[in-house]
C-alpha cells in the first residue's frame, strides 16, 4: 500500500503546545525562546566513562580527550543551561566508540549501570533540572533486559538511549527483538544516537567521521528498524532521532520509492513508508539550520520535532540562536521548545 496521510495531531497535544506558548508569552522581550526550554539531547561524562574513553583513545593512537568531554562537570553543564534558558536537560550518553570502548564483555553492564546511576543521582540532587535516557549494555540482550527493569523501576528513567549501531550490527536485527518487545510493553521513549560503525570510520582523509558517517548511520539504523519490521511490530515505542533525522528528510522520497516495492511491505509498513517515518520524533540538535529545518518541517508535522543541543559538542547558544533564526510561528516554536516533549513526558510540565 502506498503512503497514507499521517493523522492530525491530537487535541491534547495541540493544547499542550498552546499551554507552552501561553507560559512563554509572559517572559521578557528577547528571552522567549530560552526561558523554559527542555533539551532532549544532552550528554554527560562520569569519571568511569571518561577513563574508558581515554583508554580507547590511547589504544588506537589517538590524542587524549580535550575540552567539553574531558572537562565536563555537573556545574559546567548547569551553567551552560542557565546561560541559554534551558530549564531541563535529559541526559544521555554519546555513543561509545568501538562498542563500549572495547572493554571486556563482562565490564559492559557494569559501565552502563554506573553511568545510569550517576545520572539518576544528578536528578535527585537537582530536582527538575535533569532527566535520563538510560543506556543499555547492548548488544548483550539479557543484560539489557535487566538494565531496562532497573532503569525504569529503580532509577525512574524517562526513556532509553541507544547507539545507532553496535560495531557492525544494527538495531533491527532479529536477535535484538526481546529488547524492543520489552520496551514496547513499557511504552518507552527510545532515542538513537549515531556514531561510525566498524565498516565506515574516517573513509576520506581529513573528513571527521562525525561530519558524514554519524548522520548516515542514523539513516542505516532507521532502515534497519523499518525493513526488519521493528517499527511495525512494536507500535508503543516512541522513537526519537537525532540531528533532524540525519539524511532521512532528504531521502524520504527515495526510500519510499524503493522500499514500498518490498515483498513484505504489508507486514513492515501496512500504512506506507511515509507513515512510518512521519510518526517518529526528530530532535533539532545541531540541525537548527534553515535549509535542514525547512526539509524536516516540510516532511513531518511540527508536533514531531523536539529541541536538543548535543552539548558539549555544540553549544546551547548555537542551537537556541539557530532555532530563533528560523522565525517559526510562535505556537510552532513553543511546541518545539517544550510542548511536544511534555506531551510525551508529562512529569516535565511542572
């Protein structure tokens, strides 16, 4: 079946967006975009994570970590938030290189748990300022199922954050189905964060893998989930894609043209390819650039777009200024800044 129109946003979601607009309307001139922002894409670096990263850098002959990663502290992230009017940042790990920095398999669940507990501690210490998209020790399925239970039932995480790939394995692989079945049962928010898989690091000398391969891997992950039927089977998961969806808004027509002819199209996309891609959520981290946002907002409804920064890789100021510079309608801007994520996570409305 060819793509069908995506249903209109629900009345409840529309009301949430207008409520956010009403709250922001009382702010001083020039502060409207930055006073009640919720950042859904904000990284953190507990010491055990930095140590693992540094060891991986050394092993591969790379220079030591510098700047925002090596020097990250909760105080600095709060200063960054306050400078840019970010009320709440939902913490998530940037994708660990080399599948959890090539630590021993038995150490991966320990490192994942340590990072999750650290972020949960920040939530307790700074009420209202932080949320958590908890990591999982993927690709270890059994350990990931245990961590899902701990993250939600003990740490009260807001969702789960996953890399777009695990070495040279992508999330639509059948072996990972139990993880997504459990996340579906919990109606979880699942964010994806890219990095370069083993196949495709710095292929062009002088071109950092973060420029091309990271966004391309977002496309690979989404196609893996689409063509393997994960999106269709697990309808209760709310998926969030980083960086405006990477290549997806530009390639959506091409994907529709070729994938809709698949023999199992009625199984993997019963309402059409566009329907599957338009119901995903997309964050604005390092994507609030006029042509990029024009493509995204032409393809998906504004209700599907969430504010993000990718801090510390990109400053809050750059992301806030980029979003302001789009001159979006006030209701659309308010929904992206806050209303859309509070519809997904009502606890953040306070």
